[in-house]
């Protein structure tokens, strides 16, 4: 097994499909696709590609750090008590442990992510 992993953004393979948990859904009917690329053997560091259709959900990071780069689409993240922040293709951000707020997908979004617990 190589320690160098290349992401094939055009053909990442089969995705795990899911929906938000009912207690996290605020508006719409978003669906998710997750391609977990490099998790094998690492339970506290995970990475991959994630896609979501439009909707609004509650985002609660707990003890997890998440680094994201938006590949396509548009989202608005609003930390509880904070100002809404819009992110689109090419934007990069980090959600630190303790982040609680809303994730609003305006246009189907696809992102690269790395999560560390």
C-alpha cells in the first residue's frame, strides 16, 4: 500500500449516499454523497470528497477539526451568534472543534475535506 494517495476528482469511485439526521435538518431535502478516500487504518484522521444538494442543516463539530476546500457550488455557514459567511469554488476554511451553527447549501456543493478527531 502506497503512502501517496492521489484523488481522482473526475471519477472518485462509488459514493456512500446519506441524508441528514432528522434532528439536524432545518429546511429542504438535502442528500449527501461521501467518497472517503484515505481513511483506511486511521480512525482519527479521515479525508475525502463530499457533495450535498441544497438545504439547511445544523452543523455541530464537537471535538473534530475539519479543513474544507470548496470545489463547486455555494454554501453559507453561520456560526451561532455570528455573521453568515458565503463560500464558493476555490474557497478554503477550517471549522474548529466547538463550532455550532448552520450549513446552508445554496447550489449543490462539492468539497475536499480532512477531519481530525
